[in-house]
């Protein structure tokens, strides 16, 4: 985080500021040597490939494999293409599993649908075999900060794999195992987000957005009215309104709060580090970790070269700034701006971003983005949700209050291999 | 549109460029004097106030007015506040209606739920009494380009009213009527968007997002599978896949295409002015008119002062400049940048914006925003929709192709009163 970001740090104390200033993002801690790590029992959690998904989806509808091929072709997708990616993933999984067994480890291969707390308890370490989405799923059931999780990107051509080991190890997994054994790595404890929920209109049951692919829509409004109606009849209308509950989920990337329907504006109030409540109208609110600062938050905040070029052009004519505007200068400025949006996964701060604020006569302007230790949000939405890591969704309607913070005990233990 | 936006015009021909360069946005055409306009039959379409909505919602659940008051209070809303806004709206509507009747016009007051094509046929002119949302609804049923529509903002304290007459006339409607009678106004034909749909996975039935407030979620996936299943059984699986249909709706503001669920990334391909298809992954795609360039598109593209300041700071240090950046310079640059996002309602161009592009190893970077006469989009989405003016939603899933364009016959006839 560079000095110009001083403007972003107005709410942080000195200690936090020096943490961000004093430790440039890309310097790796040269920590003391780590003891070798050789787990006895390893769970390998595998993703569902698109091929498997389409099979389930259309076989559910009673279509034959022939129909499926035709259907995909008509839509411009290739059945054989999906099968090819599926096979690539499967063979990469087999490579990982063989490598583990050769080292004498006991391996359990678990599909994402079968992955649960029992698997987590059984394993000494868990390997995510898929992409970033699979890593998020794996992390979501690891609630302690001492169970190591390692991600392997099983389709490097299609998947970014930010949370996975460098793609080199996908086909050379024994190398990764060797480094782990010999202690040629360091632990990276990734900070995660916890959420306290209180107020009215809460339905503490959640929806798994990935599992629900086949019947995504929920009658959440009707459900809520039914819930309130039954509470009224049983006389518990008042009692249930003031309990605060800590959600049993931790976010590795971010919490996103907003109207479920992508086309509707979200109304809410936000209080940063116990500051005054401010009304906001925007297309949503993102609160992310250092890990998540490279994910959705990054895409919300980053600027395209086109926008940077125009700002610099206007700046030149308005301020008489004599900034040369060659393509490479514009690229450099764009890259530097975008890089400043990313911070360290082990940083204890949250980054909140008010996505597409609607500023007009009615709603006041405020900071669009900033760091905090704690963010409280009060919903004023019709039909909103709080989405954790793009995968688990909680209702978050008018009156509900979420308090978002971090705690050391929630950290996720991951590895960074030495070069 | 200022000269620096030359970079935005690379795809336009000379004629379009001169249209945008030669006609600064804020200059009003000094057209020849307009004949006075005095309609005999005027329909006044009124919005549903939040008070009315909450009443319907909770009475539907069997709650009494007392329960409703308590419920709202517990959520931090004020029953009396909602009632007050409702009364303000109602009295403003009465003011408009009285003014019209005093001029000898026949007036029909129609709630938004009762407003249909028969009302449009009956009326010589239609007044929208509400906010911008009500104007969009009113416009949506006026498909000819010769029926005048006038918007009156019935709650200026709460509503922006971009599409309505200046707030002054809300309490002085006879003045507006006077100007219309004496021809002290000009016609503004606002260009609108039309959509052709083809390909697989189309469900041409639409969902009215406002009407569906109480049961918003749809089993769209299940519906589609059912539709395909029945087509398969009747042997029409192939036939229905290649028909192109012109949707019976016109957008006054914009089309938004993207995954229905706000947290999911959208995959699609885009072709601008019959150019090559480009794969995109982003949080959605907005295609707007000049009218809409002040609405959602504006919020997607505008920059906060915080971002502009940081870009200018980085630009300065990259170029080795040490010129202080005063707050008012930052404000001016921000305002000028944001103003360049807006163009004239009678402009025949579309502005497309790729919202939050996800650029990485897998997806290539491209122009994030630009003008066009025609945009084609092919869906690669799981469960996406095409939302017209934030109010009507069509399914738009994997394989469907939408072609978005404009036609003179779709224009909406509105008024701009003289000062």
C-alpha cells in the first residue's frame, strides 16, 4: 500500500497504518524455518465439472446423452469440449492422489457434495482439487485455525486459481509434497470474516447457491411472511426480534450485501468502526479480506485504461498538468491504481466498498471505499441477501443488522511454497 | 460530448461524430414555434406509494394496522412517516387533476395496476404522477411515437424525477398547462431501444418485477426444462430454436443483461455494430439510450472523487510532477468526467458498458464502454435475465441471442417547457 493511500487510512490508528505502510504487499516474510509437514490422513475434495453438471441437469429432465449433445451444439457449446475439460480435471486429480499415496499417506477422495464436518475432523490436511470456488467451499467447513488447506488448480487453462498453488505444481505435485516435507514453505494464516446478525426480518437458515443451481429461486418473501405469521399466532412476535446470533460461517473472500435481484438498487445504512450511521443507496456493499481484495472487490473497484486515460486528459486541461499521455504511461498509472486495491491476506483489516453509489439530491456523498476493523450494516432492502464468498446466501431484509468483523481464531491455515 | 471523448468514438462514422461533437448536450434546439397543445382527454397514472405497498403486503399476511405500526417501528421505519409521504403524493395528484379539469379536460385517474393499452388508446395525452419509475411504466405501454407523455414528480423530497417536469410545477401545475396551451414548449422525442431475440433457451414470457414484489422468485430453471421437455415430446425441439422475435416492449432507459443473482458473474459474447464476437466475463452488460445515460448506466460508469484523486496523484508521481492537487481541482475533474457519460435523449446511439469486467489470464481485455448503433449479445449464462428499464425481465440463458437497436418509430413523445 503506497503513501498516496494516506487518504484511505484516515480511520485507522497508527499501528494499523504502520502495518500497511511498513510492510509492502509483495514482500514475503522471511520467517524462521518451518518444520516439515507430513500429514498422515489427507482428504482430497473435488469440484463438480461443468460436464457433470450438465449431465445432472438434463438427465433430470429425462433427456438422453444424444439429446444432450444436440442441445449443447445448438447453444454453441461443445459436448466433446466439456468432456475434454472433465477428463483433464479427473486426470489431474488422479495425479495428486497417486502422489499422496506414494508418500504413504492415507487418502480419501470426496466430491464436493459429500464434503462435510466429519471429513474435516478425520483429515490432518485437506486438498482442494478444482479452482478457486472449490477452495472457498473447502475453507467454508474448516472453522479452526490449525487445519491446513492446500489448493491445487486442476484446470489451469480455464481457472484463475488465485487461492491455489502455482500452476506448475498441478502436473508436478510430488515437488510440492517434497517442499512440504522438507519445510521449504511458510504458513500463511489468511484472515477471515465473521458476521453477527440481529434485528427483524432475519431468516437464519441459509441457501447454498452452488447446491441450489437447479432450483435457485426461493419464495423468500412468502417464507418470511409465513414465519412472522406463525410467530404472531404463537405470541413470539416480540421475543425473536432482538437476539443477536453469530453466523456459523466464515468468509475467506468477502461478504456482499445487496438486493438479490441484480437490477434493483439497495438501500441500507452503514457505520464504520462504530462511527455515525449513514444512509446509502447503491448497487450493493462489499466487505472483503486481504484474500478477497483480489476477487470480487477488485473487480468492483478497478479502473479500465479507458477511464484512467480520460481522467488524466481532463486533469491535464483542468489543472494544466503536463502529464505525457503515451499508452505506456496510461498502462502504468492504471496498473499502479489497480495494484493499490490489493492488500495482504494476513492483514487484520476489512476493506469496504460501496458499489456504484447513487448520489443525488436525496442521498449524500461519502467515502466510497476504505479500511476498517468493524463494519455494521442495517438493511433497508425489499429482498436482499448477504452472500458469503459467492456461495452461501442469507436473507437480509428491512431492519436486520449485520456486524462484520475479524477474529484471530477464524484464520485459515494455508501454505506458500518457497521458490 | 467534448473533444477528448474522441477515444470513445472510434467505431462511429463521421456523421455520428459530428452529431455528438457539433451539438453540445446542454444546448436546447431553438426550433420553430410549436402550436399550442390542449388535449381533450387526459389519463393520469398514479404510482403505488410505499404506504400502500406495506399495507397490501402485511394485510396479505393477516396482520392488523396495529401490528403493522409495531412491525415497522421495530424495523426502524415510521408508519406515520410512510403515511405522510402517501398524503403528500395524494394531494399533489389532486392538485394536478383539479388543474386539468378546470381547463375543461376530461380526466381519468388510473392506478398503475389498472393502466393498460385501453387507457393509452383512450387518452390524447398521459400524465405520469409519481417518480421516474412511474414514468417508465407509463412509457412502457405507449408504443407509438405520437402520444405525448408528461411526468409530474409527486414527491420531490424523495424522488429524483429526471424524467419529470421540474419540481416547481408539482405545486404550480396550471403554469405548466398554460405553457402547453400557448406553445411555450418544445417536443422532445426520446429514442428508445428495441430487442430481437433468437436462439435456444428463450422464454418469451416476461416477468413484471414491480408487480411481482410479493413473490419475486420464479422457478425459471424448472420452467425452462419443462418447456424443453414438452417440446421434445411433441417433436418440436428443433423448430423452435431458430425463430427470431421482436419483443413487444421498448426501453426508455436501458437494457441490462446479466445473471439474475447479483453475486454471480455473467458470461456472454458481444458484437458491436456487426463486429467480431468477443467473449466477456463481467457482472453484467448495460446498453442505454441518451435518456438512460443519466440513470443506471451513469451509476455504473461514474467515478468517485476518491478514485479521481488517486489517479491524478499516481499520474503526477509517474510524470515526476510535484503540483498540489486542490480539492476543487479534483471536484472539477470528477464532474467533467462524469458529465461526459451523459448524452442527449434524442441521440440515435446506444451506449454499451461492460460492468466490472473480469480481466485475467482467461478473458481478454477490450473496450469497456462505447457508442454503437447496434449491439448483439449471446448469453453464456446459467440463469440470466434481460431487464428492461429495471421493470420487465426476460429469461436470457445459454445460447439465446439478443440484438439491440433503435428505430425512429419507437420514439417517445415528451415535452420540455420553456423557462
